[in-house]
């Protein structure tokens, strides 16, 4: 979604810097405006429809970004830019986005992309049937599939993937939300969520639930642990992780971290009320409050002196 937003910015620059003056050779705008270079096999103006069209090997560059398409149309009446056919956007970090068709207006308030896909700089791949941006800061991807796994050889099934009927990025809240999401392992659906949300990876640190841990154990039985991360301050945080188990009483584990000007401390502790049990899971003795605490820290008193 971030890369498609970059295209909207790119397309807006084309509209705002005089695309109507394009000729059959590369055109550069004046130094007072953002520099846009447009190159195509044919560039012509339709005075009746008040449009500017570039066709054939279209390539436009703007501030390090490159847009390629079979056809590019700028409608001067509606102030919309439309790229059609084999659309490719190469961003400044080398990442690439693709679409069959993209359209936006010049002030970025709304736009859409059809047959959208992108590969992030971190190796993630997202494919969506369509992408829509609205003027109130919402970006939506319909029928999206996302994975960060590399596809090797003839096997085009990733180790894991997230599928959702719709994914929405709220730019103001910096939150991603999903409707009818399914986690797949080797192409097999494993978990279904009617709805879940998480912060935008580009957002600042914030409190929220972390991915759960669940499974089975010969001693504990079926278990489920749900961590919650609390960003107390820019320099400290606390993670609380309640754990429920089929064979023993619940346990609560907590981790606290804090950074100081000259060092940091980290602690991990837990507590429960339960009997002891042996390696076979057989309980013995009385129920008691039990737990653990681990802590470590390091401080620099002065250069060359630590404790």
C-alpha cells in the first residue's frame, strides 16, 4: 500500500508540472517546478477531449522514481492521470509495484489501481485484485494475498501466506485492519479471523497485542499464551503474557525493560499457584505460589569503566 501511495504522489507531480506541454521527445519542466521527464514513442494532445496522451514504451521519471506503462493519459478537465497496461513503478529504494491500470487525481484525494501487486524492499510480496485510496486517508486492498517467503523453482506455493477479503490502512491512525483473514501454511488454511488489526509497520512504537503462542505438550496439555505489549514511555516497556493450559493452572509471565542515559536493565518474572509435577506430568505435594525472576543490566560509569 505504501508503494501505491508513492505512485499517487508521482502521478500528481505529472499533472501539476504541465504534462499538457509534452512533445514527442523527452520534456523537462522549468527549474522552479519539480523536474519531470516524460518519454514515449508518441505523445499527442486531443484538443476536442482536452487530454494529453503518451503511448508506446511510456517512461516518466520524477525525483528518483520511474513509471513505465503502455499508455498514459492526462485529462485536463477532470485533472486525472491514468496509466494503462503493464504499469510498473520503480521507487527510490529499488522496490517495484505493478498494476494493470492506475488512476488518480492530482491532489491525491482519491484513486484506484486494478490488478495491483508490489514487492517491498524487505522481500515481502502483496497481490490484490484492486486498490482504492479515498480522500479521508483510507487505503483499501481487496482480495489481498501477502507473504514474505521466497518462491523457489516450480513451487509457487509460499511456506506461509495471509489472505483477506479486504485490508485497510488508516493513515491517520497508522493502523492496518483485515476482514475475513486466513493464515495459510503451505497453501493449507490454518487460522481464520473475521477481523483483526495491527499497527502500520512504519508507525511509531505503540501498545497492543503480540502474536499468540499455542500448541500441545505432554505435561501441560493444550496451551494458549496471549502477550500484550505496553509501551510505558519512549525508554521503557512491559510485556504481560497470561498462559492457560489444560493440565495445570494458568500462569502469568511478565518482562520489563528500561533504558537509562548510561545503560539499561531487563527483567523477566512469572507466577502461578500449582503443585509440583514430575517429568511425566504427575502432580505431587500441595498447591503453592510459585514463580521465577531473572534480571540483568549494564551501565557505563565512564569511558572504560562498566558495571
